[in-house]
C-alpha cells in the first residue's frame, strides 16, 4: 500500500514538471498546491483572529465600564454580551488556533519538510479548506439572523443551548452548531491527508527519527483530533435534533440528561487543548534549535512525551465537571490523572530549556516568540495544577482564575506559537525578509500587555470574581474600587495589544512588497524546506526531490568543521 502511494506520488511529481500556466482561479481560488491552500487557511485564520479580538474588546469594555458606549461598537446589551463572549471563544479556538497551527502550517510544512512535492490527496486538501470556509461564513452570518448570534457560551451547555426561550437565539444556536460540525468535518479530511502524507511520502533515506519535530507534532495532533471528535460530532447532531426536531436528548424536563453533553463536549474538549498545543510545541522546537545552534536535547524524549500526553489527554476531561455533581470518588481519579498529565508537558519544557543551555543564542524575532512561549506556557501549566485539585476547584471554578489560566495556555499556543512560526518561515513563504526592528516592537507591545491583561485576572478570580457576569455593579462584593481598577487595567492593556497587531500586519505587507530578497536558507537551517527556492515553486523541487542523509537537528556537530549546520540533504 505504502509503495503504491509512493509510485502514484512520483507520477504526480512528474506531472508538476510539465504543468502549464494556470489561470488565476485555478491558482488562487481553487488551488491544488499545498502551499496555496496553506495560505488560504493562514489568512482566513488571521482574519477571524481580528474578528475574535474585536469581540473581546467589546465585551471587555462592558465589563470594565458598564453602561458606557464601547468605541466602534456602541452600547453592549446583555444579548450582545452573551453572543460576544460565546463567539470570541468559539472563533479563537476553532477558526483561529486550529486552521493556523494545524491546517496552515501542516499544509505548508509537511510536504516541504519530508521532501515531497505535495500532499498525497490534493483534491481532498482543497475540499477541506472549502468546507472550512463555509463553516466560517456560517458562524459570521449567525450575527445577522433573527435573534442574533448564539449566546450560550462556547461550551454550549444545555438546556441553555437547546431551548430558544433560554438563549433567545433560535437561529443563532442552529447556525453555531452547524458551523462547528462542518469545521470538524474539514479537519477530519485534513488529518487524513497529513497522516498519510507524512507516513508514505517521505524522501528516500528519511527514517522515522529523521522527521522534523513539527511534522511529528502535527501528525500526533491529527490522530488525537480524529480519535476524540466522534463523540462530540454525535452530540452535535443530537443537539441539532433537540433544537429543531423536538427530541429530548439533553432536556431534563423530558427525561434527557444535560450532564451527558458535558461529558461528550469535554471528552473532545480537553484533548483539543493538546491538538493545538502539539503543533505549537513542534514550531518552538524548530525555532530554538536554529537560533541556539544546538541539537534538540532528547528528540525521542519529546516524541514519546507527546504520545504520552495524547494518551493521557483522554483521561482528564471530568476535571471540568467537579461541581457538576459527579461522584466524589471519580473526582479523585480525575484529580490524579490531571496532575499526571502535567508531567510530560513539564518534561517537554525542560527539554527545551536543556536545548537552550550552553547554546549560541541569537535573539531574533522568531526566537523571542519561542522563548516567550516557554515562559508564558509554564505560568499556564502551574496555575492549572491549582484547578486540577478537586477541592480547590470547587472554589475556583468559573472564576476569572480559570479564565486567566486558560489564556496562559491557549494564548501561547494560538498566538505566540503562530507568530513564532510565521516570522520564522516568512522568508520561505514569501521570498522576502521581514523587518526585524518592527518585529521586535510588535513582540514587546504584544507580550507586555498580554501579561497586564491576565495577571490581574488571577487576583480577581482568587477574590471571587465569577466570569460571564454582564454588570458587576449588581454585586457589591465584586465592586470594590481596586477591582474596578484591575478591570480597567486589563481592558486598556487589551486595547494596546490589539492595536499592536497592526504593526505586525504593516510589517507583513511592507516586507512582502519591498523587503530584502530572502536567500534559500537565511537562518542556516538543516531541514529540507530550506533547500527549495524562496518561495518554493509548484512541485517544490522541479530539479528533483531531495534525499535524506541524517536527522534534522545536527547543529554544531563535532564532525562538521566547515560550518555549524549540516543540512539533511548533504551527503556525509
């Protein structure tokens, strides 16, 4: 089977040599080239990030300055607030983190890093993006239907999500669950492609231990997604039936069980954290080895701990339900598994720190992002231990402490990981170098405000500030002056951070148009993608696919006297 795929792929490569000039539509609208599909995912995800970020600004303004008009939005009504909070979370996870970290980087990097000319199934690849785009249009369209967008929180707990008289968004609820279901279908198709391509289209000589870490991480993430998404897809169909056909799967008034949805959601929802974490971890591995000029410390250790993390991720979901009425004996079990899963993640971080130790470190923009990922994610991991203990979680649950912890895990994953990868591979993607000065300004104006947004929320959460409250003036115990000061600090910090992103977009556009021409290998890196032209042409290597002679991280090798890097395609 594997051999037949290789033969078909070789024939596909030969087709690339004789390809005719494609029309604009074939090249940019309905492409088959993995790199163009990656760009479609990348820029769609970035657009959705702007939408999700704007939503965060609007509802955070209401939290800090209730009853006042939010600039560019106006008065935030209770219905607006619920819809904004719900769709901010939904969009940032499902339409930003997943399409960018898995689909965009996976599509772009996997063929280039394993020495293939394209994905094994290019038409399925295109179909995956088209379904994803339809799902994005549906979630945005939900804001313009009668009743407005869904307002039942991104976890969609019933009966709030299934009864229109509760959510007041009869069409918005249906649009939301339909969009999420379609997005899942898109990523199932993409995952099939990633796994098949990585396992069957590697360059001659590339063994399993020669595969770059980011490819491994995207493959493992795809497997995790495919194993975990089934129950939630089934639950989503059941919810659609409850909303529109009068069934009662989750309606307690008619014998349904709302707790069932929580189990179905979190059985997927917690592995989902690691689905997007692992690609970011892989990106960081590529960046720190290049800019520390050191071999990755413990390649197999990182790989085995990633697999262990994936396995353990299926055993922790019920820590989200410690106050939902689960058996205290089961709470003890999930407390133990939750604490256990911190071990492989911590091990990965320690491996990265060991890689940095003694290295010749260059603080370029990608490296700054990679280092900040380690620092910020460790804060998220440590605070997660507080919430993993069932006794402590009873107090902390649904407070701002949870929200701050969540953002200290997901922001490094979705945003910092993206910026690390994008700034690192930008020369390869666009054939130009980014402006380093603007890159560092953008970095500091993003990282500092991020911490001044969420560090105060740890304090507010410990003080009892519960989330999803429209107007804290109604609760005197949550309305002390110092609390309002922290809310204002978080809100102003968010505005600064959002405005800083325009520096990034300016840097991208100006560098793309007039930045210095990028050589094939500006970072002196070892992996295959840096042996192709910048940007790579159709088919990646028209002159012939490369051959692999060694692993991806042979930096500062004692047997290599001429330079401190040793590309995978160079014979010994």
